[in-house]
């Protein structure tokens, strides 16, 4: 029986998984370096494969993932990476933004939630963009979630001190957060005049931005 592969493991079985993932799609991530090491990029690709295959999304390559991988056939023409993806690496406290498999941004440091209020691992999509936003749970000071990209309920990538834990969100410092927000399709809010930021502000947009959180 194949062993369960987890972050920081290594060996020829990891190499086999990396090779198989590199020939399968769809993906928004660059092809993996086949190095026999189950690092952040490999876990992110496994998470993405699990999400696309509609099986348990935990980032570990266990019995179900091995079975689905073994049953998948590599196409004669391998599909190229397509679409935008934000890879949140809470192991190395780094964000990488990809478009069609090409790295567009590499941001460090960043910071996720604490043990008591953690950021969640998984594959998500940005569903709300807010140039100005005030947390309903922690409303002071006002506008304390600028450049917010909401991807999992109340969890968002937003402006915040990248050396301090967030309340389940992802802190990114200036000026990187603004660059990431606009790259992800966010819009400015010319009507905002300061004070408490309202969730009805007309600064949302539409787009298909995948967020993969590894921890």
C-alpha cells in the first residue's frame, strides 16, 4: 500500500506523484520541479487536483488521492496552465501570484491567523473585492481591511502588518497589497470619503481568481 505523503516528505513515490500531476490538468499553477520533495508547491498542486477531482481537499496524498491519480490517464497533449491564482504559503509566509502559470508577484513577508483564530487551508475563489472595508467583528479602527479580497466566508487577503497575526485572514503590507488587489481585478472607490467603510460600496468587481492556502 502506498504511504500517505505529507508536507516535507521525500522519496521516489513523491517523484511519481509530481510527474503524474505535471501531465494532468486543469491547473493554474506552474509545472512542478520533479525533485522528490513534497514541498509547498507540490502540496498546492495536490490541493488543486483534489479540488478538481471533488475528493477530500487536505493537501495530503492519501489512499483516495493515490487511487484517483493512478486512474487518471495523461493526455497526448498536456494542457498548459490557465487563469489567475494566488498561492498563499503560510509555511514560508509568502504569496505568489500566477497568471497562466507565469509568476507575476512574489510577496514576503505575509502573516496568517493565530492558532486560536487560524486561516484555513484549501482551494477557494475570490468572491468579493473591497477597496475599503471595516470588519464587523473588530470595527475599530474604521477601514481596517483595506484592499480586501474575500475568499472564504469572512477570511480575506487584506492590508495589515505582515509581522502580526490576523484574525483568520491574511495580512499583506503596503505597497504590495494594493498591487495584488488591482492585479486581481479590484477597483478603486472614488465615492468613499473616509470613516466607516460600508459593504455596499460600489467597488466590487467580477473575475475568476483562485486562492490556494497551504499551511
